[in-house]
């Protein structure tokens, strides 16, 4: 389907009222599927709210890339607003709040969106897929919305992905809270059967004992208040006598207490700077607990890394020793928040999974060392990852290497991406290079990309040069057509010249 047809078939979404009194909707970050030619436009869009971004994208010229961008922004805006409205929550306790905030950036990568939020406001903004559903289930548990939690975890468990075992545990936990104890035991049995090596089995065993002990009893809301009392007692003891509290916390983490109590205990540990507390936090981050606790511990260490500059080595060691994609993504996110570019670059160089390499490279940002980026590009085999590297190189104004790729890369797609990246830079720095590349290029599609890039720069002078020298009749007509739509003296003079011949 032609780009114009795709653009025409994008169904308009109904207007959605702003989410007052919340902060503006999230600004738009670089999108994986957007070509480097639009990097300059994206830099502007990132500073706008989604509604403003839609208007800005639709106002762009009607080049193929601009139409694709406008269509994508419009779709993402509608999806983002619907998700935000459906999942705003203000009443989390501190442990859930910290977990959700630390997880926010990772969840939003599933949607290729970023989020800016007010410092004093906390809200959930979940993407699609298992991670989004899993997060919604956890948020529902925190709000005691048991039916909603059951639906979310049931969907994740049924798909059998990387979080299915954890979803089965939480499904059983939720069923028990609902008083559906036979079904809870069935979910535990399914977990034990299908995931025999799962790190959720210890928690599931403790839950199974609790379910069997309470069989035949009515559902008791007092059980929830008992947990709240334990959390209050833990907070109080930790504040008044942390040395006495820490051994109790350590035993609690190994006991059959509910995951909610364990999560809160881990939060209490993370707030204590004593060597014993930090050792316990490190132990959980290395896998000494269920997978959810491990991810939470990694986030707490990442927050310490961001504020105090420590913890990076622990995260690097956990990353190297883990085969869990969720663990690796959480570490990449933590290193990104801490701006630990050295370790992110190491991951980008050594990680075998292209999607994780992509995440590490995205997290490096425009301030990356250009020599390292060039080294990554030369060693990279994934076209998608190479395109992302070109995007970073364009944001770093690495004109020399972009020109080299545009001239010499054997892959025409990479040459086009490099040309688009050059087009996103200032015309004064790249116009002559694009003219030179055009003269040596044999691929018609690549040559058209050069024309698109020069048009995007409004570089009439360079287009006139190409039109004067172009021997192919169709290409020359295309160039003249582009110039006829420009309001510049160079274009008008050239058009007059043609008319006077």
C-alpha cells in the first residue's frame, strides 16, 4: 500500500478532553520506526504535548517520511490518552509507588512513548503486552480490586510468556483473596506442573499452606488489616531500633509472608544505609527471592546509583550472570536513569540479543562518545540496531561518519538512513556532501532520498545544482517539481531561467 493510501486510511480519533489537573501529556521521544531524517523534527516534537505534536506533525510537508510520522503520532496520541485515563491512580503506598515509578520508563518502551509527570503526582501509564498487563494486575492488588487483578493475571498466564509463572502465582493469590480456594490450589498446581524450576515455587508453597489452612473459612477482611498492622510495626521498629529490626526483616524475607509484606520489607531495607541492610538488598538483587522482589531490589540499587554514584558494579555483575530478559531490561533502565554510559556502552558491545542491544543504545542518548558509536556501527549486524546508531550519530552531528556510511555502505537501506540523518542537520554543513553523494550514486531510490532530505532542509540552492546536472528526464522533472513549491530566490531564478529558454 502506498504511503498516501496508508495516510488516507488512518481513521480520525474523536477528540479527548485533557486530563486536568494533571501535568501535560507525555512528550514524544525518538520512535524506533522513525527514520533518522526526522531527528530534527523529533527534537522539536519531544518538547510538545501529544496534542501539540499531532498538530505539528500534520503541518509538516507531505514527504513520505512526514506523512508516516504524522500518522504514527496521531495513533500514538489517541492510544496514550486512552491508557492514561484508564489507569490513573493516586492512592499507592510508598513501596508500590517506588516500584511503579522505577518501572515506568521500561513499560513505556513497549509503546515507544516517553512520560513526563509532575513531581508531586503519581500515576500509572501502562503499555500493552504481558508487562503492561502484569503491572496493571499488581496495581489492582494494591487497590484491592481483586476481580480486575484476576483478569489481568489470567491473561498473562494464558499467554505463557516470560512472566507467566509469576502471573500464575498472583492469580492464585488473588483467587484466595476472593475466597475461591479450590481454584487457587488449581492455579498453584498448574504453576508447579508447568514451571518446575520457577523461582515462584517457594512463595507458592507458602501460599498453598495458607490456602489449605483457611479452607472452609469465610473470606475475612481482617487478614488485610493484619498485614497493615505488620507493615506499621515494621516501619516503627525500623525507625526506632534498626539494628534490632534488620534480623527480623531478613527472616521475614525468607518466610511464608505475603508478597505484599515482603515488598514493603524490601522498601524498608533499601532506606537503611547500614552495611547489613545493603548486603541484604544486594542478595535479593542477585536472585535471593521471587522475580518481582529481584526486580524491585535492582531498581532500589539503581536509585542509589543515580543519587550516590554507587551500585553500578553490582548491576553489571547481575546483568552478566542473568538470562532473564526482564532482569536485563530493568538493569538497562536503572543504568540509564543513573546516566551510566560506560556500562550501557559495554552492554551495547557485548549483548547478543538485538532487542537488548537496541535498548542499551537508545539509553545512551545523544551525548554518547562518537568514536564508540562508530565502533558499534561497524560491528553491528542488525539493520534495526544500525539505524538506531545512525540516529544517535545524527543527534551528535557526526557528519563525517554519516557521509562515510552514505557513500560506502553496501546496504542501500543504510545509505538512505545515513542520508536522512544528514538531512536532519543544518544545510550549511551537509548540502555539499549530499550533492557529492548524489553525483556518485547509482540507486534511484537512494537519489530520491537525497532529494527528500534537501527538500526537508529547504535547500533550494543544492536542488538547483542537482537539476542543472541531472541527465535523467524523470529525475529532472521531479527536481523541478520540488523547486516549484519552494519560496526562495534561487528556486524562482532557476524556474525563470527554464521559462526563458
